[in-house]
């Protein structure tokens, strides 16, 4: 039993891939811990390691981290970005790294212009970075509304008061992880995943 545990721990060590050409691209996704306007977050350090230790290009870095976003959007943004990169790059030239956030976070898509404008231009009492946010930039008709448990916006208060269930939030997170893994494996994309903190019970 102890040997199995030791092997599992070793499998999480990160070894930078060889970058023989200039077509490599790093795609990272996560919440505020993966948001790269702050130079202390892990995607910045990972990109520097790849540049310093390999021939990884300095300009091929796609950061999808956003403060307060949950695992549904972390997954959707990563899959969409990889999908777009596969149009111009080979699978072996794409490296995807994801940091999963807390399972309690939620999101809802809306194309209600009044709701979107009130959130975009109203008072930001909850101090989010971008809400609603988009998966596809050219989607100008709608957006994904972020929910966090302590937020004061009506959508979040109603969701956590009447709908939220802790076990279901963990089920959803596991489904987001499995969907992302299946997509990356299907397309032969090298990837690494990590947690902000281990909050899913299994």
C-alpha cells in the first residue's frame, strides 16, 4: 500500500518538455491563482522555466486565469483555447496546465442584455475582475455570470439560498475535470492539473 502511494506522488513531478522548434504554446487556466496580471502566480513561473530550460518561445503563452471563476469556466475556456490552437498547431506542440478552483463556485450563461449591462456598469460591491466573462471573445450577445457564495448580486444570493448543494457542486467539479481530461487525451495534448486546495471528497 505504501509503495502505491509513493508511485502516485512521483507522478505529479513536472518535467519541462523539450521544445525543439518555435511552434510550442503554453495554455494555462484557473482562478486568481492562475491570473497573470500578478507576476507571482504559477503560470508566470512555469512559462519562465520553459523558456529558460528549453527552446520554448517567449511569446507563445495563453493565460486564461480569472479571479473568482469556477471550474466550469476553467474547463470551457481551456477546451475552447486548445480547440482554436489545433487549427494552426500540431497536438504535440500544445501544453495545457490547469489549476482547479473551489467546487462551490458557479456560473450561468445569459444573453439578457439588461442583466449584463447592470453587472458590467453597475457598482461592483463584490470586487470581481470581470463579470460577466466570455469563453468566446466574439460572443457579443451574452456572457457567463460568475457566482460566489458570499457575493451580494441577486443571482448569487438566490442560487446559494435556494439551489446550491455541496455534494452536487463536487459532482459537477469532477465532471468538469473528466470532460477536460477526455478532450485532451482524445487530441493527444500533454497536460498537467493541480488544485488550489483539495476540496473534493472521494
